[in-house]
């Protein structure tokens, strides 16, 4: 990495030292080598982010395909955006909606497909946001229903069912893949 070092010089009155920037390379490497290292790290960062972005785009499409024909149809992007915001697995949201309300077909309250008592969302998007906020508040950025102790008894058929649904959504093929 290129570093700046200040070296003392004198000003016109020769009594006050003046600092002038001097370019040094880290570890004695040539500037071209340093730039190559920076470029390689940048490319690795770009490729890593493209992989993450690709995974999220795939999740949107799989979730949308899974929710087709339900009251929650078209919420894939909203679900993935909230998953990214909270760090929660995006596939948990539609899986729990399936287990709790058949994807919004049998809700306790309108737009509330997740069985959260007392929560009355104003829209499906608001319901999705509240679902993720509830999970993050109580259990943190979980990646599995099994990381939610107290939600129900461990190894309860409900948890096994949600886990099975998550795996099924992840296996959905899009564009022949």
C-alpha cells in the first residue's frame, strides 16, 4: 500500500520546519507491484460481491416462483431485501408463511402470514418487514429454524416441516437450473 511520509524541511525564515509529503511504497515494493496487489484485491472483492449479488438474485427468483398463485406472490424482492438488512436466511420467511398460513391464504390478521400474535401489518411488505424485525429482535441473524430456541420445542414436527420447506424452496429450478 502506498504510504505518505512527512519529512521536515525549512521554511523561508529557516527557523520553522515545513513538512513536505514524500511517497513511499510498503515493504520496499515497487509502485507497479503495489498497484497490481491493489488491483488483485479489488477484483477478488468484486467477484465475491458478484457471487453474493447472484445468490440474492437467485433467491428472489426462487421465492417468487414458490409464492406464485398465493396472496404473497411477487414478494421475493421484498423478502430478500429484508433478509439482507437483517442477515436472516431469506428462505425462512416463505417457509414459515407456508407452515403458519399456507402462504397468506389463512391469516389470523390481514397481511400477517407468520402467526405473530397482535401484529397487524398494513400491507404484505409491512408484514414481511415486521416478520424480519421480530426474528432479529428475538433470535438474531438466524440461518435455520433450529437456531430459534423457544419458538417451539426442539425437534418438534413444526421445525422439521419448516426446515423441509426451506430445503424445497432452495431446490426450485429456475431457467432449467
